[in-house]
């Protein structure tokens, strides 16, 4: 199956469940929310035996459930790196996001997306202030693909 660069970016943005976060999160979740992602840039490095796509997105996260002291919403910048076969089939998708909230607390998140399902698993790698404790692993997936550059996704842990 061949993908255009923008289609590949859309797959990666699926930070990327097919149901809203409130449906697939259980009662033990400490973080539940939705995000909106918009691609701001994307480039491809072509090789002989594979290719790499790098996309940058601006994301908005709205938390419907969060640890005490967390904001109701935050913004972040995310970087997707996608390894492709020579036929442009995704082999591996990695996502890293960074954010500084309105209180000045910083966080770095990382995840991997299963190219076959579009569902992702990730974690809060490091944080300062309210994010320093971490939250454990999270899952995420696209809820609505608006167009090739914009999507809504759900996440929970």
C-alpha cells in the first residue's frame, strides 16, 4: 500500500482508539482526555531501502480527569518520526511531545504507535513541578481524522 507524505503524517498524528477516551478509560485511570493536533511542518528523507518522515505538530490537550493540581488544558509541540519501507508502508512510528504549562511546569512525553492499528502507547518521560511524579503508561489513538493535517485523539492511563 502506498501512502502520500500527508497520509503518513496523519497516521502519526494519531497520538495517535477508535472510541472517545471516556469510553475506553477505566475507573483506575488518573489521566483521561482528548487532544487536537495540527501539522505545522513535515519532511521526508528518501533512502534506497527505506525512508524517514519527520513531522511537527502543535497540540492542544484537554483533561477531563487529571491528577490534583494539573491544569484543565495544556498545549504542546510534538515530533513524529516515521520509518517507511521502500513502498512507503509505515514500519515504526515514534512520537515525542514537550510542553510548558501556564504555571511554568515542563513535561516531556514519548510514545510509539502501532502502524497496523494506529493505537499508541506512551509515557511521561520527565517533568518538573506537578509533572515530576509521573503518571505511568498512557494509551492514545485517533478519535476523528478531520483532514490529512488535523486530528482529534483520546488518551488515558
